[in-house]
């Protein structure tokens, strides 16, 4: 039987987080009053209030202003897509912690934090320029 993984992400305000992710071009929909489903490709991320995550996990959520528990890395189809998502993140109230830039001559990426401080990495890889060997 194929395994599925659901990522449960603590947020301070499910409604605000849902709006943020929709504003930056992701697909987020409310599921009842206390959670939302964020779909990125074939990955499902469930947005829950922090208190619900603490209850599920039996531990406190991290203070994202001080610590990073996870870095979500997303592939982009082009440099322009990286730039466009960064622009949308800024307009939606997110924080850019890594401005778009080229790396190693074949990668182009950026990093942002969502409204709750969770960190996301965007990366376009031009495989035609990737070193061989």
C-alpha cells in the first residue's frame, strides 16, 4: 500500500495563513473553522492552530523568530517564476531572507518566511548548465 505523508504546520491564524498562501499563488482552502489544506504539487500541508499541533505532538511549537525546525524547498520552472513568487510574498506580508540570486552558474533561488516565520526555499535549476560528471 502506498504511503502518504501529510505535513502538519502550526500557524497563529489559519485564516490569515490561508489568504497569504493563496496570494502568493499556492492553493489553500479552509477545511472547517480550525484548519486549512495547502496543496503544492502532490504535497499536502495542513495548517493547524499552534495549540492543536502542540496537543497532537505533545510538545511546544518552536519560536520561528529564534529557531528553524524545517526548510521547505520548492522547485521553480524558471528564474522568472522565482522572481514572481518573491514579489508576491513581499506584497502578501512575508519576509525575504534570501534575495534572488544565481548560484554555481546553473541554479537560481531565493528564500522567504511566511506569516508565521516558517522558511521556504525556491530553486530553479538550469540542467543544461549543470556540471557533468
